[in-house]
């Protein structure tokens, strides 16, 4: 059974940075893709970044080079480094792996 636990969210000022982590339990992590999504209040959940098992990445247009997704297969962990954060990045961020969701971590960007 796959379980995901996100961490690293919090309150940050505009222009600041956060690093989210998603710890994955279960088999086949290194051979499977993973992704980060986010959901702001009153909006639909949207994809933020995607990483394949071999490390190829893809990002939503709104990322604009500010975020970096990465993975550490030795630690069964996926990361999302977020720089130059904007108030519109405020949302609950979720990790997804093998059709399983984590519980989410709140990111609030505000002065």
C-alpha cells in the first residue's frame, strides 16, 4: 500500500522560498513517476510539476522557472523547491504518486 506524507509548507513573504517534501512509503517508488498539485480555495486542483522515474520534468506554465521538482530514490522522497513565491501561489500543495494522494501541506504567501 502506498502512503504519501507532505511537509515543508508554511507562511512566507512574497519573493521568499520554500522547499516541500513528499515522503513515499511502499514499493516501486524509483520506477514510478510523481507529481505535485495544488488547490487554492474555491478553485480546482491543478498540476504544478511532474517528474518521471528517470528524472525528466514538466511544469505548469504559471511556474515560469520559479519551481524545481526533484527526487531522491534512496530516500523515497520527492521535493518541490519554490522560489520567488507570489501571493497567488497560496494553496494546499499535494503530492501524487501511483494514483495516491497525500494529505497536503498549506503554503501561504503573504506580507
